C-alpha cells in the first residue's frame, strides 16, 4: 500500500457536473470513485450552474462510502478560483486539477484550498495529459503532501504527441511508464486513462490488463458499463489471493528455520515478494469492506 492509500481505486467514473440525474447514479453504481466533472463535460455557458449543482448534490445527498472527486476548470480559466472556493465548502474526497504541467500548479491549488479554509481531508489529484506534464511528472508527484493521485489524460496526450491510437497503445507506453515511475517514487497512486470506445469491450479488456501489468492502480472510465471489467481486472482474483497466502506461509516457515529465501513451486521467494503479497491481501480486505 502506498503512503496515502487507504482506499481502493480500481474504477474511477467521470460524470458530467451539469447533469444531476447522472450524478445521483453514483449512489448505486459500483465504481470505487466518481469524478464529478466541471471541465470538459460542461459547456462554457453552463459552468456556474454545473458548479452549483455539483456542490448542492454533494451537500444534500448521501453517497455513503463512495469516493467523490470534483474536477475543476484549469487554473488559467476564469472559473478556477470560484471552483476551488465551492469545492472547499462541499468537502469531496479530492479536487482534480486538469492539464498539470508543473509542481507550482499544485502548490497554487494547495494555497487556494488553505485560503478558502478547505479541510485537510480534501486531497489533490493531478491530471497528466500533456508532453510537458509527463516530462515534469516527478516534480509534480512530489509537489505537495496533499497530492494523493495522478490521473493519465491519454486522449489529450495522444493528440499533443500527434500520434495514432492502437490497441497496444505503442505511442503512449513511454509516457505511461515514465509517469508510473514518478508516482511510485513519490509513493502516491496513479490511474490509467480512459478507453473512448464503449462498444469495444475486447479492446477495453486489453487496455485494462495492459494497465495493470504496467503498474496502474486502476482505470478511469466514461461509462457505467466499464465498471465491472475494471473492478475485476484491477482487483485481486481468488487465485492471486490464494497464492499470496501461500507466499506468506512458506516464507514465515522458512524464517523459523533460519532461511531468508525459499522456493515455492520452483520460484524463489524473498522478503520483497512477501511485502507485495501483503499489499494485495490488504486490498482484498478493503474490497470486502
């Protein structure tokens, strides 16, 4: 588990802040977290109304154990400070800043949250979706103790790279891995980008498995139909859970005999494997609730 991680983030669903009917669905959907969006999903002339609706919904409705994150408009826009002021009063789990390119941007958000007396419980999430953001990922990841999670914005990044989309996401692999390295160096979480074609279930499954193999904690989503697949892929399977229990047991027995390494089914097991096994079992316990 990372230093910030006390929640699971297998599935993170974007929801347009201008549509209250959709926002209320977060009460029943089984995603681990929901991003109430004030940015891309909201038209220019609807920004203020969406902000009011999102905050009123959060204040007046019960979301129980659901994690709610509010994506604000970029710091360069005229809406950003009012977004942060409203978010500070609404108290979501986190505020998500789009198109982060420097650690200074996160520090600015931190200062504004303090200015508006936001509770310390409100964390900051940062979207990495430009070439400069990728190159400055480590600086961003280490910029603030409030920063809890990085979120890849792969659609914007692919566009900026002038690259082509493929099932293997070849053009994005360096950016994805580089940003994962930055998140892990800072001991924070990181979420993979969206899969835009909601009818392409096989392609989405491939992307989820690839994201897990690369090291992402979960997947950002654009439609409820994607939740179950993301939860299954990024959560530990029963086979993984059973294997983790075996790893811990054989290693503990080895230690009793004075050995710091042991073979399990022909594979060398040492302390680092036990640490990872315990992390996976901790996640499984969180999922069980």
